[in-house]
C-alpha cells in the first residue's frame, strides 16, 4: 500500500522590518559595522582589552546559544525562566494587560527574541486572552514583533510559528511533520512579525513612531487587498528613515497644571473622548519583553540609560516584562557559563570568528592559541567571560581601505580579553535600578528557590527616586554652578539640600494626581475624617503656604486674592477626645459651602503661585538673585510641606475608598489575590517561627538628629551638600541605649486581629477599638486600601496601622512595650537604613506590603511601608530652637499628648522617609495616620 502523502504548508516569507542603524545592507550588518569598536577595544593596555559581546550572536552563535538552552543542564537561567512562564503564563499575560484586557492594535515587542520557545508560552496565553469577537484574519488585534540581530534566524524562527510548528519540538531541516498547534492558535488573533537590528535600532524605531506607521500601512494594505478581492503579498518593510511623530517622553511635564493659562485649568490627567473616537486618538499599548537576563550584559550605568529610554508612556498601559538573574552562589553561576559538554565554550570561541570576519579575515584569530576562562566576580556581582592568550602572540589587523595601514596588536602569555559580562541582581540592585530608571514594579514571579525573577514594570506618571547610599562628593561651594544645581545637572547637590526644579515638578504631579484625579467634585466639600478640614481646604492650603513663605522671603506682596493667606494658612489638629478643642493657631474657615472659593478659582491661584516659584528659580539660575542658605531653606521647607500634606490628604481619602475616593489614576491596579500568594510563599515561614522573631541590640550609643541651625542662615554661605531639616531635627546629639530586644517586624494585621477579636480573651487586659485602617463589610473585617477594602486574608502580613494607645496595650499583653525613639533608631541604623531591598516608600506601591526585615541579607529589609510609633513624647530637648520661619511647626505640639513617630509610609516622599534625622509626631490616640509599631523587651 502506497504511503500517504504529507501536505506541507506553503512557506511564506514573514514580514520583517529593517531597523538597523548603519547604512550597510548585508546579512551580517551587526558584525560588519563594529570594526572600529573592535580595534578600540584590542588596542587598550594589557588587562583592559575587550571585544564587544555582539560578536557572539551571529547566525552560528544564535544556534549555539539555542543549544546551550536545550542541552546544557547547568545553564539554569533559561530553564527556570521557561518554567516560570510555563507555570504562570496565564497570570503573566493577564497582569500585563491589567484591567483593560487586550486592546485592539496593541504591540508585543520582544528584544533579542532568539528561538521563541519561551515566548511561545506568552503567545499561546495571549491568544487565549483575545476575545473571539475581536478575531480578524486580515488585521489581528495584537501584533508580536521579534527583534533580533540576524535576519536569517528571524525567518527561521518566525516560520516555525507561522507554519504551525511547535518551537518546543525539534524538526529536521525542511521537515513538515509533527506540526504543533501554535500557529493555528494565533491565527486571526496575534500577527507575528520580525524586527531586524540591534536593541538601540528597535528602540529608536519605536520612539520615532515607526510602529504607528506600520499599523497604518497594515490597515491600508488590508483594505486594498479586500477591495481588489485578492490576498496581499508579504514583503520586507524598508527601514524607518523618516521622522514620524514621537511618543511623549517619560519626563514630559505637559500634564502639570503649572503649564496651563487662564482661569479654568484642565485635569492633570487628560480624559480622552469615549468609544471609537477615543480608540482613534489614543495609541494602543506597547508591551516590551526583555527576557533571559540579557540586561545583565550592559554596564550598570548603561542599564539605567537603556531602561530610561525605552518607549514606555506613563499611565498608558505600556509595560516591560524583564528577566533578571539573582545574586546566586559563585559555583552555581560559574558552572552555568561553563558546562561540561563544552557548548558554552564553543559559543564563546565562535566570537573570535566573528571578530576576524568583521576585521576582514575570519581566521585572523587562531582558536588553538586561545582558551575560554570564566569566573564570578562576587564583589561586582557579575559573571565575567574572557579569551586567554596561550603564549605571547601578535595579531595583524588588515587595513580596511587602501590608504590605511594595518593595526598590530600584541598579547602577552595569559593576557585576558573580556568578551562578556553578565551582571546579577540582589534585591538592593533591583530597587536601585528601577528607581534610577523611573520604573515601577507591578508584579514579579520567582522560582521556588528565588534564583531568578520575572518582573513586570511600568513607567509611572511621576518619578520620586530613592536616595542611594552613595552621596555625592562634597565640592567647594564657590565652584558650583547655581543654574546646574537647580536644574539637577550638577550631581554635587546633596540629597537633602535645596530641591531642584525637577523635584518641584514631580511633587506637583503627585499633588495634581491626588487632588484632581482621586477626589470626585462632589467630595470636595466633605470631611472624610472629623479631625481635619474638608478636602477643598488642602487644595488651597498648599499654594497659600508656599505663597506666604515666598512673600516673607522676598519681601513682596502676596499673590491675589490676598485673603487666601488667611483662609488657607494653617490646618487643624484638634484634641482627639474633644474635637472642639484646638490648642494652636489655625485658619478660620467658612461653615457654608457657598462661602468657599470655587475649585477653578483655587486652581488658578495655585497655578500663579507655582509660576511665582519658577520665576524665583529663574532669577537664581541667571544670577539675578544669589542662592543663599535662607532661600534654600525656604525652598526645602515648602517642597517637603507639599509632600507631607499629600500624605495627609491620602490618609483622609482612604476612609472613603470604595464609597467616593477614586483609585490612583494612571497606575496599574494591584492584583491583590496574586500578590498575596507571593507574600505567603516568601514570608509565611518567618511568622511560623516565633523563636526567631526578635533580635538583641545594645548597649550602644545612637546619634539622633543632625546639625542644621536656622540661625546660621544669615551668616553661613549656601553649600550644595548641606543637609536641611525641620526645627526638631537639630542639633546632632548622642544618647546611650541599654541592652534590649526588639521584634524584627511591626505587629501585623493578622496578629492584631486575633488579639482584637478576642481569640485570646484570657490574655487581654484592656479593651481596644477596631483600627480605623479596617472596615467591616457584612460583619466581616476587611483592611482599607486606596483601591477599596481587601480581605484580612490578603492583608494579614501587612503591618497594622492604628493608634499608639492600642498598640501599647497589645505590646503589654505580649510582655513588652513600644520602643523609645533611641531604641528604634538603633534598630533602623543596623537593619533598615539606606537603600534596602524593596523599600516601600515614595509610591513604589499604593498600599503596605509585608515587612522584609529578619529574613535574609543579614536581617536587613524594610518594615512594610508604615511610620512607627515610639514611646518617646514630643518635647523640647537641649539645643532645640523653634523655627523662625515656621514657629509653630513643632513647638505647638510639645504638649505631652504627641508621640514621636519616625520612618515613613508607602507614600512618604523619599527625601523625608530616608532622612534619618526626620521626626514626625501625632497624638497618642490619633487613629487615622499610617503608623504601626514593633515590640521592645527589656533585658
């Protein structure tokens, strides 16, 4: 009986857009264009010679790398990343798309796509997410672009998908058997395309509007084909050589109300039309995939530059899925890059052929005279790969042009040429990288051992970078350029010095997003809590406080209308037990809503005050005014004042979340159920081990405060490195702390709920109220968030936020007490100061998270994103002097009713949260602020 004939799918050339940056048009453009880079690296001094990593990834190199990922079991990075995608593919794709789901016209762009085996898990889950009603065989709703260096490899791998081959299977060249179903699953849902070039070429193409141009061309081509009644012909799109409109940059400030004019400012977040008109005006989302920890091949400085330039629009739904290898044991890493089969060695050695080919002779470097060596540099947390010269040798690089001369390079016996570095990432590294690159973590996935992580990121609508451990080197104040300092280009400016114009613009974005994006108009005249003014007051208080300080500083009249300085000058802090009692000066506000200024009038006033501030910065930058220490202090104080009151407004608004307050716009909403699973995996073991829940410290000396006398402002010149503070931060003083024990973490919601609910009634000595951070829904306790209430099960590991009295009662039941400010500072200096992994301040999240202290990194970590109570009362101390600029800031509250609070919450701006001298204070029974506490024990 004759064998049944096999029907092979028709091989169709996939669409590939050429995004190469050079002018050559060869198959190996990426190699041929780097001759000068190679020569520059080889002519360095001994011990500093390099070859570009790009040489490894020619057509043969890509296939060898593919072999590493399938045959070298030691190379854990690929296997773990693929396992994460395979096990969590649906969750990853769902998280990428957020609440909007798949948007018609969206693009998935993978940088360095390779063989697409890992990507197939994303594509398959993406296809299942596409609503069947959106399926269009001519124009699928999603387009996937695989960017890579070699066009022939793109054609091969894309054909594996478009011809229905499963990229997880191996096929003989030209075989048409054992076809998988991936191509069929993608049909009509996900169009598959190629992008030929380097990372930089692809990113520049997108930034220049190339994707929008291609989308328009695809639609026109489809319409033309339909009109003619015949299919289109696939062709390679020519490279982008025009300059279509660019997408908004990440640091665009066009949304700030400081840029509008007139009396009716727009909303800071533009609200587009609805329906079809909206779809035609708003570019669809772009989702970038950068897998394989390929970012590690960049220098750490170049990583920041590269990530900062990615075309991710703030608040647009654009995302980045980034694979990162952890700071793992040296032996594990070294074996991963030097497998027993020798595939990695062959891959690395192939780079010598590429170097020779780029220099005009593929056999220029004789492989038998070189060997591959590698090691893990633990100090720099990076793997390093080298060519090692076997004996002394000389390489003669032929001239590229007739009139050029050959280049002669000599190598000593044992001399190394660096060809590849692969940086690894500790928790601190990741936080530092994302903060410096203006990226925010949406969610991340790890393997059970925590060796590798996939991180989903977005570009937030404002950027408040964390303060790093390495401060700038002090410089002579006479040599500093004032304009450069105030514009943020002079890096000698200390982190707690005068704010830059950029600092102001970012804090304005914060304020505008909260005030104009989270408060519905009908809530403006409401008081979410009874111990503060109505919401509208704070919209006027912020510009009024700034204007009052500027008028006093510059000896100029107040901005009109002048009566605003009286109406909005100061808020209230009434006695909690009797809100009718207010023991400090404050503004007298109207009782009737109709007697308040209209929102439009307040915003117009706000804008004019901002313009006044910018005019001062302009005068300082041009030399019209001299930047003195007093001017710098006023600018520091008013900027931090805005940050503090943004938090005040938020802890008020959270009381109405779900019943009025709108969730934070332009940020991806947290997927709490999925995050809770991650928190359980990472932290449950800590809570199940009470014996390891405390640490012993002391006896020791602790430094409180810093030296910053306001009285010196008139006599001491301004220094860019001077650290400003409020009046209760100065002077620096040293105190003795006796030996004590303290809990690694603050009391959690779960722990406090068990106590509060009476589960341990026999231990309860005092009655406590339900925390204001909780809310009962249908009789069941939930925890408030700015996205609405979540179940106690989700928030059980978060630090509980409640008043000092109730936490003190809890501590007594547990046999302890609330620590003093000196004790808490001793703990923080050792375990929480500085740039610690996942620091939850500065809007990294809009909610608390479980604390991380006491797990790894020698116990270092963060407290989950809350302020912390101390048993120390706010009071005067030796050397304390009340501020002359703001006399009532702390003096009015030295009344034995206010407790010292230190740290910062998840929305505290970093320059406050990370300044160790900062001292906050609240009444002992004030229930609304985001403050937790840990327990101290006497020894």
